[in-house]
C-alpha cells in the first residue's frame, strides 16, 4: 500500500510541474523583459546565440552623450515584436527559466534582427551564425555601433567583482 501511495504522489508531482520539452513551440504576444529575453504567456524565453546590453548599462552615442543602452536595446526588441505573433521554439529539454529558444515573427529570426539592427552581439561561443549580420551592423553604424560601448559580458563581469 505504501508503494502505491508513493507512486501516486510521484505521478501527481509530475503532473503539477510545468514543463516544456525540446522543440516545443509557444506562440502569442510577447512581453519584452530585456533585449534578449521575452515572455509569452507564463513562459520566459532567452534568444539563443546573442548577448545584449543589460538595462542599466551605460553606453555613449556618436556625440559622446551617455545613455542606457540596455533599455534602448530592449526597446529595439519591442519594435521587432510590436503587434505581432511571436513563435518561440525551445532548444532546451531541461526545466529552467528562461528557456533557450529560437524566436521569430513570420519567419524573421528575432536574434538575427537584434544583431542586424546593432542592439545585440553574437554570443562568442554559440552565435557565430550571426557574425555576418554584425559585420553589416558595424559597417552601417547601426545601434551600438554608432557610438561606444562595452561588450555586455565584460560589463557584467566587471559589475560582479
């Protein structure tokens, strides 16, 4: 009898834990949390392959004036998703939040768009596919490339020390 109760208890826990498995797809209107993180419904996703400035990270525009580039970068992701249905496909099969994902609007990859507009950088380890978009953004002085900024991973590292 005790083993039956344990089995029922375990089955109940499995049913109560929200999960999203590998290649699960979630669609809907997105709420932007940061330049690389968004939420659809109750599920939080992190755009795979990019890194972006954090809210509170200070950059300089071409005139040298300081601005919160993390906030502006988040606004850029808002622009890419405004009024659109966002589709995120999970890349993780591990229960954690945020879920690493590829997200798009009508087939347009949001991570690619953030790099192309200059408001995110390819992740140095996982984002090499986005490097051609970064080169274009640099040449056209899009986003961060119009002024001066510190690489987001260096900025975070310095703040944590």
